[in-house]
C-alpha cells in the first residue's frame, strides 16, 4: 500500500470521526436515552444470565429486573426532585452570600497590605458561578431521571436480545463453534467494573449524605445522590461533587464547617477511591488518567452531564473495539494505562 493511500485512509477515518461526533451531538436527545438503556442493560445482564441459569423464564427475569430499575428510579426521583427545586429557587440567595464573603475576604487581605482586584479574582474563580453550574447540572440530571419512558422501553428490548447475542457473534465469525472467550472476557470486564463501581458509588453517596446531614448542610440527600452519580467518573468525580457542597457549607455555617465538610469528602475519596476500589478491581479500568480526564471533557461536550457520567464506560468500549483490529490496536494502546503498556512490552520480550 502506497504512502498516499495510507494518508488518504487516515484522512477518511478522521472525516468519518468528525461526522459521527457531529451527528451524536446533534441527536443527543435520542442518543442519551439509548446510551442510558445500554448502560442499565450492561449492569443488569449478569443477574439476567444468573436467573436464566436457574431456569427462570426470560420474560419473568426481564420483568423482575425492570421492576427493580423502576423502584430505584422512583426512589431517586422522590429523594432529589424537591431538593433540586428548592436549591434552584434559593440559588440567588446563596450566590449573593458568596459574593459578600468574597468581598469580605478581599478587604481582609487589603488590611494586611495585599491588594487584589475583585474583577481579576472573579474571572479566575467565581464561586457563585460554580453553584449555578451545579444547579444546572442537577436540573439536567433530574430531567433525565423523570423522562425515562424511552430508556425503559429500549432497556427491555436490549435485555430480550441479550440471550441470543452469543449466536450472533458466532454468525459474524461464520463458525457456529467459534471461541467466544475473548468476547466473554471483554463483557465480564465491563460488567465487573460497572458492578464494583456501582457498589462503591452507592457507599460513597450514603456516607457523604450522612456526613452532610450530621454537619447540618442543606439538602444532604441531594448531595449524597450527586456524589453517588459523579463517583462513576474516576479521579475527579468526587472533587466535582465536593465543590458545591463545600461552598454551600461555607455560606451556611462559615469557614470552619466548610473545612470539616471538605475533610469528609477527602477521607471518603482516599478510603474508597484510593484504597477500596483499587484493591477490589485489581488492575483497574485500563485507561490512563489523562485519557479519563479528556474523555470526561469530550463526552460532556457531546452529550452533556449524562455524557460525563458515562464517559469512562464509553471510552472503555471504544478502546475495546479498537483493540480488536490490528490496524487500530496502536490507538487502544495509547488510550491504555502505563501498566498495560509495560505488560505488552514484557510479553514481547518473552
């Protein structure tokens, strides 16, 4: 193959990528519910196969899983819907208090001879704008939780097709006895990650909500649910969840209580995020920290807040798809972690 043909193929692939991304961004209203349905189906597929192994009919298994998902959705909506509305209503009051606190801090600095322009500080760091961003994000997530008919409908069809998926893979290989161990390994890896992440995120949300309730911060259940959802974003999800809660504690009770609230977030992030999760997951998610951050920004730009929540699973799926072909495996290696690259080098040397 000539160099011109290679360059032409690369340009064609890049153009196709741009077209696909633009199409996803334009059709985000349809893409987001579809991805949520796939996300839920991936989490629910292990119990579906378990019930199938126990002889439970497929229709009954899907009905049980559907009931469980609806119960969880109703509980989440009932817990946070009123809190989100109240928080959005009181947002101007919180913003005004933050501006007053910031002005007081600047005056205190000026008393010590440190002159800082308020406009410059506002451009670099505006806590009032952070609270508004948190309110908009919460409203977006609340809207997704309440408008779930299409998600549930797609979820049912995906689960009903899941049982015959191995046969479709064999048909793609033109071999009814094709070895599906690779596909099983990929599916089990994604399921294991999502399952463990769901449990650790639930623990994070419960601990954070309880901690904020003890400290007397407004809307502790809402912030607990917020921490649960954002914990699906590795490395920085807990930080994003902590900032608005700490600012709210600062507005309500002062800097001392805000530091105590921040300490609670730090301890939970260290214990669960840096100790418990790595110990359970072992080798981790197989993505570099830089790729995780960039995927958060990219999928958030394309699909909004839901894209941020699903950024890691989506990037994992892209990485797995790229690793399946020799021509694109190098991209998968670049997306992977340093540990994965070291393991590949060790295998080549052996």
